[in-house]
């Protein structure tokens, strides 16, 4: 997991994989405030981004997840969103697995889960296999507008 902010993008991009830098810069070329929700290709199925609008939920109403093939770059545009995260645990079986059709698996409660709150302009990167819990409310449930960049593992040489 990597936590960053667009305010410090010039410095942070120096330490990030080229695939992340290319994708974030492609998103930054868009006027994201006017983009409708939906999918936008950067490089076909290897890299694309989703504009999402959602209402965060109370922690017990959310689930931890991981992806097998794609990294997530979660960039908050409007609102506040809490994310849970924990180290990958090969011994933890998924409670529900959809890797083949949706590249996602959901997991039971995680031991050692930590939390971080993202505000507009902040982003978190979750690499394939990293456990994370998006859509958590900071206080009361509230609307969030965000971009989720999806980067296929082959872009990282995996």
C-alpha cells in the first residue's frame, strides 16, 4: 500500500512504478469534475479508470477485498472515505471469491487491520493481493466521488 496526495505528486511520482505514474498523469489530463460516472480506457484492459459516486457505509456494512490481477489507485475527488488495510495473508481464505469473472475476492474480518481517511486529492495504491476495505464512512455515511484506476499486474512485471 502507498498513500499519497496530488499536492505532492511531483515528488511522489519519483518513487512510484512507471505504470502508476503514466496512469495518474493520464487521469490528471482530464477535467475530472465534469466526467460522468463510468469507465475510461487509458490503455485498454491493461489500464483504465472508473469514475464512481457512492455513499460511504458504516464499518460493519463493508467488506475487505483483494484483487488477483489488478492494482487499485483509489483517488478521492469529493468527500471523505475511510479505508481499512492489512498485509496480505496467504493463509486467510476468502469468504467469497470472484477472481475469474470480476477480479475480486471478499474476506472475513482482518486481524491487524489499520485505517486511513482520504480527503479530496489524496490517493491510496493497493497492489494485487493487498487486502483493503473501501467505502467506509468517516463518522456518518456521506457521499463520495472518486476515481479508481485499475492497473493490470503485467504492467508491474508480475
